[in-house]
C-alpha cells in the first residue's frame, strides 16, 4: 500500500466531500463505492476482502511531531496495527487525516475508515448453478430475510448467520441496502466473511428449487394449508441419523420486522416453524428469532445420534 505522507486537513476538499457523500445511498450507487467504518470492520475487510479496498483513511495523532521525511503517527496502537496489516495491499492507497477531516467524513470511524468497491461485494446469482459460491464444511444452511428494512437489524442478522456457520445470507425483495454504513458497522466485520446476495422473491424461490433446498419459514401462525411445526421436531429431523451422514441443504426464511411473511410466500415453503414461548411474551423480535433458529439448526446438524 502506498501512503500519502501529507496530512489531509481540509474538510471542504473535494475528496473529503465525496467520501462524506457515501453516507447517502444515491452517492454510493453513483460512485460505485461504500464506506467501511471503524477498526473491527476495517480489520476484517483487510484480512478477508482486500480486493474491495481502494483507500484507507487513518486519523493522525496530531499531538506527536512528524519526523523529517516521515509520515504522521496513527491515532493509537489499534489503528497502527491495522495500518501495518494493510501494508501489503497493492491496489490500496493510504491517507492520513486530521481529526476534523475524519469527523467530516464519519462520526463512527474511531480513527480509521476505508473506501471499498461495491462491484464484487455481493455474490451475483447466475440463474443457473449457484452452488459453487456456497461451498463449505458442515450442514448447508442459508439464512434469508424478506423485506428487512432496519439497517441495524440487517447487520445483526448477517453477523448471527456468520457465527452460526451459514453458507450465505440472501436479502429478498426490497431490503435495506447492504452497503448502508450502519449495516456494515452492525455486522462487526461479518459482511466480509460470508457471501451476501440480493434478489427478488421469484428469483429467490427459483434459486432454492434449483439447489434442492428445503425451504423453512419462521412464522407464528402458518396458513390453513401449511400448519406450523414445532422447533423441537425440526431440530430432530435435522439431526444426522449416523456419523458422517448429511442432511438436505436448507434455507431458513425470516420476514419483515413488522409484518412478517405474506401468506402467498408461506404457501411456497416446505415447512413453517415457530419458536416456543414459555413465558408471557407474545413474540420475539427479528434478531432474536434469527439467533434462536439459526443456532438451533446449526447445533442440531452437529449432534450425532447414538
């Protein structure tokens, strides 16, 4: 990575204004770039998706003098360690910025942020055989979310799916944009660990059928033709019958935060499952439901029957 040793200190400079614009969806689409804010997200992007990074912006420690011929010191040791990790990136440029410039770009940088390409960030469905993009070890589980709108929720469930060992996350039909800075921050780096896909409802159903996935929806009531099954029954059916045996690939679909899943989409599912409520709460929120169900499937697939 090549560094510009000068300190960027003008928050009104064209480069800085353009970076700040990436907080807006239209600017991200226009420029084909998005922001990665904060040490954890930047570190994971450097480690797992360095191909996406174009520029690294490092807040300088303005209290330390700059040696002649040298560059400014990073704000702290954490930022400095990430800067060193990024040192071998051939297609990324490093820039030191002042505190006021960093504030003009982002209020969530904690001393470091990166600019990344949108091209290549999302896995594209080919309309034919997409299985090569979803390879991995263990049970083949994909998490899907229909019309999820809240960026904090989207980031949290992507992080949960990553932790549960899912092969991919699919955002279905008018979801929040995955490059939204709050989505990226909320994933805590998981956006760079797990394949992310976006598609319409019909394309989603076609993809699942093409891959032979059992389609399971999370819903409280089900439909007259599709009764709700218990989570314990689903877990039992997902437990391998003997060591080394495998289960059919599965996709777990979750609905909109407020409206859940529409009946016509529920009708397309192979099964509908609900989480049992043992106390007086009426229901669980989306992020909690995703954590319970995805981990239940991940854990049951790793238990060997006697």
